[in-house]
C-alpha cells in the first residue's frame, strides 16, 4: 500500500507542479519507488517539467487502447509518471461500472510503489475535492499574493466542510525570503484557526529563485550538477519533512484509487 500525498492550491500558477515534480524526484533519488499522478487535466505539464515524453494517459488505458505500463514514463532518477488525462477528469460523472474498471486497472499499481504523489487540479471543484479526500496527506501551496491567500482560504474551508479534513500541511512558495514566508504562514494560520476546525502545519518556505525558474525552462528537476545546491537541499528537505510526518493507519487499508472513486459516489 502506497502512501499518498496530494499538492493542492486555491489558484493555478503557484508552483504545485514545480513542487510535486521536485519532491517526487527527491524521493526517487533516495531509492523510494515513487509514482507521480498528474491529475491537473487543464494544464497537465508534469512530464514537460521533467523532460519526459508521455504518449499515453490513463484515458487511453481506460479506453483499452494501451496497457497501463505503456502510459507510465520513467525519468532517469527512476521516478514514474502517469498522466490522468481526461480519464480521471470527470469522476463525478462516472457510472459504477467505469469506476470498478478504473479500480481494477490502477489499484495493483499501488502495490509496486512506496509513494503516490498527486499533482491536483487547482481550486475547489468537485473532482479536486475527491482527490484530496482520498489522499493520506494534503499539502497546500500558498504564495504571498493576496489573491492566493483568499483562494487558499476558500480551499481549506471547502476541504474542512465537505471532506471533514482537519489537518493540512502548507508550503509557502515564491516568498521574498524565508522569514517573510514564515510570516505569511503565520497570518494565514491566524485566520484559519479563528474560523475553521483545521490545524495547519508549515512544511517549508521556498523563496522565489532564478535557479528554480531556470530549471523549469530547462525541463529538468533541480539537479545536483547545477550551481543551485542551496535550492535543491531546500526542496529535498521539504520532501523529507513531508514524508517523515505522514500520518499512518487511518486510511491505510483503503488504497488511494478505491478511496477516490468511492468518494466521488
Ligand atoms: N520558487 C519559485 N521561484 C521562481 N519561480 C517559480 C517558483 N515556483 C514556481 N515558479 C514559476 O511559476 C510558474 C508556475 O509554476 P507551476 O508549478 O506550473 O504552478 P501550478 O502547477 O501551481 O500551476 C513556473 O513556470 C515558474 O516559472
Ligand atoms: Mg500545474
């Protein structure tokens, strides 16, 4: 049974894909078996950021065009990537039979991995909520912009009300500095604490960095042979903080995909 971690955000463009690809890569580098599920159909670009080609998605697998292994690409670090494609874009509209078909197809995958990392669609539409509800761990990506703040609050509120989620990790991205990122988290926590029964935990602050931006342009995760060692260690530190604090048991007998499809019922 794999541990599942989802990266969510209130609005797009806050760094979910950058963080999920780098955290997955950092984990794969430590020898863990990691599958990154790109569930952001609007802007499915995890494979692009990682510089690997994906010819097929889960949608093709569900149509019976290809076998599941054909839809999974592998990076040189050994990270596996599966694009959800339109196959998982409308969970809410799926009938019982389609759900069972997905479960049969993808559930065995979870026995072959240690961590399932999900790059979620932005916002609070029903599908994104189902993904979050099925994950062991939720990590919210927040930036210092006021609009990110408000959308993130709306997301936490819906997760709390609709999915009864009461613990969320937070990564502050694109901060001017580590202290200013911590201050943003403090303000966000104050507001959330006051109005919602949700505990937030700061996992890490990632500063706005030219190296990070360049690694995206270069279509490769932060690599050790660049001059960006400080940023890499920050990202691996964050991935280890996330992994070391994963809660156990509660969802441990339900796989992510089974939980996902029953949550969408
Ligand atoms: N820490 C950072 N420093 C500099 N630029 C960043 C950082 N994080 C993200 N970006 C920029 O923001 C853009 C959007 O990031 P992305 O991961 O695609 O967001 P999302 O998946 O949330 O839509 C990237 O193309 C990159 O240029
Ligand atoms: Mg994205």
